[in-house]
C-alpha cells in the first residue's frame, strides 16, 4: 500500500508540471537483476541521495517519520537549503 501511495504521489507531481525522482519506482531495478545479482542497500541509498542533491525541492509523504532513509534525506536537504514540503498544497504554493 505504501508503494502504491508513493507512486501515485510521483504521478501527481509529474502531472503538475514537475519532473520527479520517485524512489518508489526503484523496485524496477530489482526486476531486471539476474539470479544471484543484487544491489546493496548502500548502493540504493547513494543513488537516492545523488538525485536529492540535484533536486529543487522535496515532497515527503505521511508516515515519513518511520523511515530512516527519509529522515536522512530531509537532513541532507536542509544542509543544501533544498526546501522540504509535507503537503502537496505547500509544494504547489512554492511553485507559484
């Protein structure tokens, strides 16, 4: 259910004229791996953080408090002065 909610949020962002990086679509990477192949947690976190560092803004979804990865992303966004939004309305207001 969380994955579906995240993918729908990514689609919403796209439909509102933005170009989202949506980590909820990362599962596609795992569908392409052959038997015995894997991506480490560290690789996935680095990949997400690289995208965050070139982002204009971050939209976090309800329940973010339970994700260590999201907490780290919010912290890094603060270090880079990238605005973090907790609602879609606030994101749209920021977009102008």
